C-alpha cells in the first residue's frame, strides 16, 4: 500500500461516501488532508519519503508490541450482532491470532486492515467456522452471534454458514451455469418452494449484485466464462441468495479493476442496509469509503478499533498511524 | 550503461546455449517417440501378417445327398435318432462320388482327410434348419481340414507347404482348384464357435464371451467399491497413522505381481468359499482384487485435482460435506475416475497369470452363457493356442491377438473420448 495510492481517489471516496449517511461525508472529507500530507509530490517521491521517515520513526518510538497489549479504541458495541471474546487461533503449534476481543454491530460494515500475514483472513474465517476445514487449525475463545455460541458442540455448521455467508478473495464460481451458481444455496437449504420462486431469488440476487443486466441473456452459460469482476459479483450474488444475516468478505476487490471495485463498493453500501458485513481489505481508501468502523491487526493482535473516520484522521495507536501513513506494512 | 551492455551480451551468449539445449531436448523426444511407434508398427505388421489368414478358411464344393437310408434317420424331430445318425457318411460319400477312381483303405482315408471332420455336423445343422432338404441333393461348400487349409493358403501365396499332405492329396487339390471347386471364404467359425482341438473348427467366441462376463463382473464390483474407498479416504477419513498405513498398503497392492492375486483367489474363493473353478464369477472376483488398487489410486488423484477453492465455495455456501462431494467434487473428478476404471479394465482384460491359478485355463468347447458356466478368457485362449502343436494354430493365435488388441484399442479410445466429452461440459 503506497501513500500515493492512499490519497489519489480521495474524491471518489467522498463521492461514494456522500451517497450514504451524511456523517460519512464529513469523515471522508476530513480524511483528505491527513492522508495528503504523505504525498507532497508525484509517485517517484514515495521511496524517498519512506526512507526519510522510517529512521525518524524508529528513533521516536518502539514498534515492538507488548505481550499484554490490550486493544485501544471502541471495540465493543451495545447493539452487537457478533461478539468475540479472547479469541486465540492456532495453526498446529503456531499461534496466528492472539487474544482478540471485538464486537460487530448490527448492520455495520466493519473493515479489517493490517499488514500481510497479520491474521485478518484467519480471524474472518473463524466467524463462519471455515477454519474447521483447515487441518490442524484450533480456535479458542467465545464467539457468539445473537448470543448463541458458534462453537457450541450442538451447533450445526451447515446452518451457521447459511446465516453467515462468505465471499472469498479469489472469485470461485462453481463450474456450473450462472443460474445454477446463484440457485445452489437456495436449493440445498430448500428456500424456494417452486421453480418460479427460485427464478425470482436468482434474479433478485443478481440484481442486488448489479450483475443482472450483464448476464440476463446468458443465465445458462457457465459462470466460469465471466470476467474476473463479473465472477466476483456472481459470488456475491451467490452469497446473498440465501439472505444471510452476516456477510464476510475477504479482499473481494483484490482482483478487480477500479470500475468493478466501485460497483462492489456501492453494493456493499446497499447491502449494509440489510446485512452485517465484515470486510478484509488492503486498500485503505476502500476501508475509508465503505466501512463504519475499522479494525487494525498487527502480527495476530488486534491493535485498534475505532470509527473509520477516526482511524484515518487521528489513530489512537502509533502502530495504526504508522500503517495508514504508509510507513510500514 | 556499460554494465547493461555487458549483461546483454552475456544473455545473448547464454541464449544460444539455451536454444541449443532445447533443440537437443526436442530431438531426444522425437527419437523416443519414433522408437516407440516403430516398435508398435513392427508388432502390428508381424501380428497382422501372421494372423490375417485366419479370417479366411478353405472350403471345398461337393454334391451332397441327404439320403435318409445313408443317415439312418426316419424322423428329423427325434433327438435320439439325430444323435445316432451317421452324419459323417454324407460328406464321405460325396467325396467318393467326386473322386471315383480312389480305391484302397489308405487312399480313402486320405480322401476323407480333405474335409474337416466337423463337416458332417455342419450338414446336420443345415438339414435341421431346412428339413425339406431330406432326400434331396445339393451342391454345397464344405469346410476343409486344417492341413488342407494351411497347404492351400501357402500354395496361393506361392510357397506351398505340403509337409503334412500326401502326394495324392496335392493332386486332388490341384484338380479341385482347376475346376474351381476349392476356395477361400470368410471364416465365420472363428467368431461363432468356442475352442476345438481341430484348428479349422476352433473359434474365439467362447473366450470373448468369457472375457466379457468376467470384465462385466469386475467392473460392477471394482468401480463402486474403488470410488467409494477413494472418496472416503480423500474426503472423510481422518488423517492419522491408520489412514497412512492403509494408503501405503493400497500402493503396495498395486505393485503385487498378479499371480499372487490368483493364489489368493484360489485359497479364499475356491478353497474356502467353494466357488466352482473356471467360472467367470471367480475370475471376476480375482480381477476385482487386482483392479481395485488401480481404481482407488486414480480416483484419489482425480479427487485431489479438484481445486480447493471449489470446496471452500461449496462449504461456504453451507453445503454439508456430503453435498460438497456429491455436487461439486464428484462431477469434476468423474472423468479422471472413469479413465482410471477403463485403464484398470484394460489391464484386467489382458491379465492371464491369476486366471491360470483359478482354473480358467481349461479346454472349454461350449460358449459360456452365464457367470457360472466354465469359461476361459481371450489372453488365456491365446496362451492355449500358442501352445498347440498344429501349424494352423499359429495364424489362429495371431488372429486372437488381433481381436484382443482391437478390444484394448476400443477401450482406450473410449477412455480418451469419454474424458474429452465430460471435460468439455465446462
Ligand atoms: N493453513 C495454514 N496453515 C498454517 N499457517 C497458516 C495457514 N493459514 C495461514 N497461516 C498463517 O497464519 C498467519 C495469518 O495468515 P492470514 O492468512 O490470516 O493472513 P492475512 O492477514 O489474511 O494476510 P494477507 O493479507 O496476505 O491475506 C500467517 O502467518 C500465515 O502464515
Ligand atoms: Mg488473507
């Protein structure tokens, strides 16, 4: 994530933000000057800036994280959809997530940012127990949705995953037709009573994913024949076809061009009216544009959770600040 | 600047080297393929050269009279009379009428030796099919003896082989040839009959049916078992010492010499469970044991090759593991599994050693009609014929090999075709 990248689409950010709640406009605007500071010149300057900043940073404060570190900011909510307390995740002997506690509020978009390998995906996957499928992965702590423990022995993961949908980093449509892709979830969960019902669900989901106009003529052609961006929207349509309560998105735009990204961001905003969304992203503009709160992870620890606006203007923790100003990561 | 020019010349120099290495490598490949193809070509030319003659047989045209008195039969619908009928007399009389000047017991015997000793039974079949022929006379092509067949074919090819014929017989054949009363005809016996001690009457129908029955049973047993085992091991079984142990053993089984499976089958199925010997059931069971490891291993490879992202997508949608396997993994893995199964079947089709152990090597004349009839299989038939002293069996052996190869080619082609078809769906 380069600082140049950080500041450039600020306009787009404010534009996207202006569509949603008015409080977000203010946030986006205020984000502009702060981020711009790091980019006085063109891209070439980036390398220099970094070199100049890094030693000064090191001299000033320590980057080491203290083991008993507790998360700073507002990680809890009164209106929580999902509550996570003292989560530890291990891959074999290796601990990937250390003692993370956080709430995700109803109809909130929660962005998770942090350097590569810090455990964002791992954490996200604990929310619908996708880590169960990984050999040697162990999750400790309490994760509840609407007060119900997700790791209770009697809980059925099939039901859980119908309530908590997931969109993966790489588009992964089934090698079946577009229609079959979207209809798959409703079919296996028995959500449609008739063919007409199913057709309607498919159309609505594709419309919500703003893919309908592009594919309505070729619903019965393979989903794998779509472009990368279309495939990703197809995966989103597939996920929302079962009307989950929570949608998890792991870098959904990492393989997309700016236009497709913009479409998906718009979509996320619309979806947040009905769904609760947790999104992992490497693009700080994206986090700024779409999310209500942002969580910053570092080396498997949750460093800071705050309203997005605040994270990008006055981060509480120096690690967060270092990351969003592009000093490392 | 200087450095980059330097690098460029270095790259150029190494480039020629790399290109040469690549060209060498390609040539090695071409030579290897050429050697392989040449070996196949030699094999085919040799076998076809030796075996093509077997698809024709020598026939002699004679006037036969279905004389009631000669046959000693009054009623054609009485099976006992039919059994006792003097069928051999009809062709003998026909021959004697053709060559009236033959006298003396030895010469007469030689004369009778022109025709296959099955000629009389062919006439019986014909008379039974056309009862109105009784007490009439007709001119008909009769099957010649195998020695005559060998001689006539070699004589037509320009290098007569008369070692097993007397001078008189050679003269008679010359006469028949001049009169146009001896000729080569499509050898239908080859495809309609079972084995026989007489080469001219021996056919591969029995062996083909035996192979078919055995293979059907093998497929029915080994495909479902193999695929289920593969799916369980790949998708459901916990990964621990036990499954590792099982995996090692499956791989070991694939490498066990096939004759061991024959011994196993003999000990378990025949000696312990008292399944009869020489029947397709026991053959199918033994070949199932042999094919299972192949099918399990190829099926597991096919399942492994299904991208994990598809599994994640299915599980993420809330599919149960069983649904994930059934809806997504299996359809994608099926072409690979089928290919594995067909390759396993092709192996089983060519398998000889284990079947020798369970008695499928017996001399069986009747064409088997069910899983419990004594039977032999194509490769064993080839082995039996190759072992026979009669010269006429040489071409029979090659012909049987051609039939076996044809089946193998069909199976392997269908494997390729099936895979293409199933894969093309998306
Ligand atoms: N299946 C696995 N087995 C062992 N270790 C794993 C596995 N998956 C992830 N890890 C480790 O867990 C840590 C967190 O990985 P994770 O994928 O959650 O990172 P991330 O924050 O999503 O990174 P990125 O931004 O690059 O996607 C990493 O150190 C990684 O090496
Ligand atoms: Mg990740």
